[in-house]
C-alpha cells in the first residue's frame, strides 16, 4: 500500500495537520499507521466526513445571526431597513449584493428569510473576508480551533487571560503579515473580536491589529450552532475581498443591493474637511453616489445607509444634494455622536432608496 504523510494529506484535503492527527487518533481513517512519531495515511484513503456536521441538524427555520460585533453594525436598525426590502424580493428579484458587508446584519437577515438564487458580498478588510471564507469552506477545523481557544481562555484568571489575549493578538498579526494558516487566522479573528475592547477592529501604521483586551466576564467565543448555520447559509454565497465597485459585474435588474459604506463623520463645525478614517472622505462618498446612480440605471433595487449630517449641523445638506433623485428617509438610531462627546441618545440616520412606492 502507498502512504502519504499527514502534511500531504492535509494539503490534499485542505485541512490542518492537527486535524489529520485528531482524525487518525480517533480511528476515523482506515489503514493509518503510526511510525516513529508520525502518522502515515494510505494514499487511497478518503477524507472522513465529520461527525459533528452529520450530528448537527439545524431546524429549517433557525435564524442566522452575525458572528461578529462590527462597528456600524446594523442589528439595531434592522427593522427599519427590513421595511424597505423590495416587495419583489424572492420573486422577480432573485439576487442580493452587499458590497460593504462588515458584520453582515442585513445579509444574515436576508439569508434567514429568502431563498435567493445568487448572493454576492465583499469588503476591503482582507482578514474579515478570509473569516467568511473559512466559515463557509472549513467550518469543522475553524470550530475546533475556536473551541480550543475558548477552553484556554474562559476558565482562567484575569492575568492569564491577559497573557492569552496578547499572545493571540501577536500570533494573529504574524499570520496576517504572512498570509499563512487562513483557518487559524479566522479563528483568531473571531476570538479577538469577542474578547477585545468593544469588538473594534483597528490597525496601526504597520497594519498590525492593535486593539487592547476588553473586560468581558463571560464572552461568547464559540457559538457553534450559529457558526454551523452561518456556514450552511454561506455555501451559495460569492465572497470577495474587493472594492465595492467590483460588484458592478454582478448587479443587474434582478438584484437588490444594500450599500453600507463607512459613515461620513458627524461634525459640529461647518468647516468640515473631507478626511475620514479608512480613506472614505467626501470625495469617496460622492464617487459612491455616482456608482449608485449607475447601478440604479441598470434597474437594480437599491438601499444605502449613511449618517445624517443634520444631527450636528442643520444646514449641512451634503447627502440631500448628492441623493436628490432618491427617496431619503431619516430613521432613529441609538448611537453616540463622537464629535460632541460620548453622549448617547436618539440621533437620526439616513436610509436612501431608489424606489418611491409604499412605506
Ligand atoms: C459601516 S461598515 C458595514 C457594517 C455592516 N453593514 C454591518 O452590519 O456590520 C463599512 C464596511 O465597509 C468596508 N469598506 C470600506 N471601504 C470599502 C470599499 N472601498 N469597498 C468595500 N468595502 C469597504 C469596511 O471594511 C467596513 O467593513
């Protein structure tokens, strides 16, 4: 019989060597041999189906939730957005695109409620997109790795938690820089998101993730049931790390597109400059508006979100001008206005839509 090493098997089956060792020691692969200190796997062996997947039987109507906390997440105003979904969604509108997907609150709502033919998501955050892909393509390994992080982190005292957090952050940055071990990177991405300060994602000038540890007593690190459901729902989804403009080739008259770009910062002064974190300033907002015009011209149904400049300057009609052809709705959101201190309270946000019917 011809054999392959665990490294070769890992490459062939697109899983980690650690997973191969677990499968061998659980007698899940016929004919393996342990020689010296390594596993040898028959070349004719098939990748074992994972027991966890066959055991997990999510109810058909189990809703799927975002697996991350994400700045600008839309869970809070989802009801308002949902009211504006096109009535033809799931009928003549068979495609959905979310080119600034982030944590995907709207995406997961749509995937829970509609069985669409094609779904496209993108974001410029490479590690975020790698995590969506790992959940779709390597869920078992991802959940294993995340569970082992959870097992290390939850039972120990504050000092050891701190050491684990910063060691994980260092390891994440090494993988981020090298592009190695995408599944481990994805597990660390979720782990850091659940345990860092406010679920923030921020990098320094060298591109290293630098958010400090948060102070959650009992964070949910591995929500296995939801991750498996997310994975099921993502099977048919096209996941792309790209600028939003790349979605153009996907969008047509059968597509509903939700645009949720980085918000234009609110300002208390009228001499606002176009600087914004992540390079999304006024020039980029105007460019996006032109892109939306083009996609609207193709017959796509469009909703876009943004901040409402009138919260802090009633004369600021930046978006009213930019989207004068569209229906602009102001909805209440419970967010803080950073530029005027951290006071939380009801402020309004914009929902911009290219259809004028109904409410
Ligand atoms: C407001 S957040 C989206 C939040 C998301 N709707 C949610 O519910 O979590 C904006 C996202 O746009 C991404 N982004 C920024 N510039 C982009 C670009 N040019 N093309 C695509 N995505 C971009 C950011 O990485 C970020 O994840």
